[in-house]
């Protein structure tokens, strides 16, 4: 069953009690789960005539593929109505099928080519059978599997930068080849590759010597999910010669057609783009730099996050690993840039020495960690009614979840970051808070962060889903076969930001850290300015629902 989470359509005439520090209201309900449901999984949440239906998926006692569903029904006031056996309304049985898969990658699984960035394309045809328990197709066997090293018509190797979704029957790859031309030594190209192995090459029209600074794809929304033209890809290039601040910003649709091109003056000769986000058609870059006037390629490594199936030393590939190590240096400046169509709207610079000067703390967190200017990933980005900007994220690093003898490096998520900028991109506040759970099992999961703007536009409510990792199972199959992995539990807390004064209110936990929610179990309804949480306790004995309204 697909996750519907249609709680946002509820009528919310609730008898609420107040949490004064947040000027908001909350109502909570706790309902014991049946003995069978305690061994199952929360599967779906739907609404029916204002009632909330919470479905639990329960494995059969005797048959391997047997499934039961139990439904917990609450009214719009969160009053429990009943528990009932339920049938999965979308149980299906489908015939076996053949399915083709297409992917691009670099390197390999042998020591000879694991460090290589030469582009490879894999075309795989596999037989898939329908899993009754999972209600989706699973691989039965591989019918054919072919890997091809792509080359230009003149026999030159392509080097991979990143793969994107492309169209319905193809993939789009950003790559380059070496030209042996001193004035234009590296030609960046778009490659469109289909399931028949046909390749179409299109040059990126930026002549000269450039390095790749950043690239990222955005889904800018579409009524038709199959319409990849609703995607937008941003590419940033830095010059290696001449005026080292003359960068190039390129914007493409999801099939590689150029939309916007801006040759702009960078606020630094070596601009490390940290994160990119999109809002209402505008593109925002968050970047850092070190003091000095050296070229980007003399200070940082080139950006190339394409996948390498054989590389396991801390990055997607060898190039990505080098890039991340150089990106995690201590920085001297923090920058924000805004692009609107074919122009740079603004570019600002803040010295990292000044980040302490605008640090703001919650009243109950006087020792919150202040962001110092290192690389971070964005979790949420919001433009306020006053056209100010809120950015929330976490520091990113590599964490070893294996052992010293058998290391297994994965991406880790560290200190929280929350910044407020004024309408001109000038840093206004650096909100400092502490993480609650610092253990290794918790660090491998990012913490969702969300902003909710009050109806009068004066306040923003900042929700942080604190994450606690634990050992668990990814699926019924993993549980059946005893394959444990790490799983996250999210404990939400909320504070109030006074946007004009740039001050932070006291944090309050929803559920008082006794109940956790799933990543998809937090739903905001803009029409009623409410958020609904669905979760349970850590002992998996009680179902928990909470509704919160922002004033």
C-alpha cells in the first residue's frame, strides 16, 4: 500500500491545551496495540469521513507469505473508536515480467581500475516476480548483464561526473573528455544514453579551461510525474586561467536542454559550493572560501559524485573522496548567492570570524553548538513573507560503522545548522542548538528539519526530528533471514523563532521523548496551520497520535 498520510484533510476542531512558550496547542492520544500488532509494522495512515485509520501489517503465524492487517480508528478529536481486522485494499497478484535497467558508473571492483574515472554504462535485463508480501516486483534472476566502456567517435575515453534520470527510456550523464588542446583541455558534454545502447553527445558551450565546481538536479514540480522536463539541473564551472573570479552558472532541464547561462563574478576565486536549493524558480547557492586569490583547481578538488561500485574508502568514488576531504578544511568566508533567470541577483560574503557575533541560543540550551563555517548539507530552506531566508542543515562527514580491520565508511551527519539571512542575503542570525543523540548508530541518519510560518508572518516554528539509531530490519525478508541493520527513530521537538528580532524560543518535545515517529509520520496542513504526528513508544506496545496547531 502506498503511503497516503492524508491527515492534512482532517477537520481539526480540537479541544486543545496550551504550551505557552510556543504559543501553540497540542492534543495527544495513546492507544495500546494488540499483541499481534506489537510484532508488526505500521503500514499506512488514511482518513475516512474525518476519522483517522492507522493500519498495521502483521505476519502470519504459520504461512511464510501470509499477511494480516489491523486497523485502529480515531475520530477527528483523536478519540479512539475501535480496532478491527482489515484487508489490504490494494492486494494484487501480477505475472512475471522482464525489465531492463540502465545505469552509468566509473571505476570497478578490481584494484586495477577502482581509482579510474572512465565512464562505464551497464545494461541489465532481469526476470522479476511479484512478491505478495511486499506488493511489488522483486528480482528472480538476471537474464543478461552487459557493461560497456564509453568512448568518443575518435576513440577518447569519457570521464564521468554525474548521472541524472533523463527521459522515460534513457539516462542523462554529465561527462568530459580530454582534447589535448591547451586552450580548451577538457570538453564537458551531456550524454543521452538509451536502453539500446545508443549515445547522443551534446557539448556544453563554455570554451576555455574550466573545473567542475558543483552540479545538482531539482524536481521543480509537475502534474505529470513522468515529465522529466519538470526537473532542473544546475552546473557551476570555475576558470583555471585568466580572471579567476569569472565563473559560469548553467541551468538545464531534465533532458539536458540549456535554460539559463550566467557568466558571473564570484565573491572568491576559489568558491566551494556547499549546497544548492531552489525556491519559486530562483536558485540559491551556499558556498565557502579560503583567503587568497588562487584558482579553484589549486585550492579544491573537482566535484564528481558519480557512483563507483568498487570504491569503499569513504566516497562514492576516488575523486569524490578527495573532494570531500578538501571541502572539509576550515574556511575563512561564508557566501550566499541568488540567481533569478539569466542574472545574479546578489552575492554576499560573511567572515567565519563573525559567525559568533550573530549566534543566538534557545533559553534552555545556553551551550548550543555554534556553526563555524564548515561544509554542511541543507535539510530545509524557506523564504519568509518578508523575503528573508531560513536555512537548516547538518555538518557532513564520514563515519566508520565497521571495525578498524574491516572498515565500512558511510556518510555521517553532525552538528545542527540554522541560519537566517535578510532579504539582501546578509547573515542575520546563527541559531545554535545541541544534538540530543551523539552515538555512532544515530550519526548515520540525517535529521529532518522543517519550518512553519505563522499566519501573520512574524514567526517561524522550527521542527527538528532528533534521530536515535538502533539495530533492526529493513524489510520482512531481512527479518525472516536474520539480516539486521541500523534503523532510525525520530523524536520531534519544536521552537519558535521571532523573525524580526531574530531570537529563539524554548524547545519543547512533542511526546516528551517517550514516543517516536516515522520519517513520513509528520504532516503539515497549511490551511489549518497544524501538524499531525503518528508514532509509537520504543517498546512497541502503544500507538501514539498528536496534533499541534501554530498560532
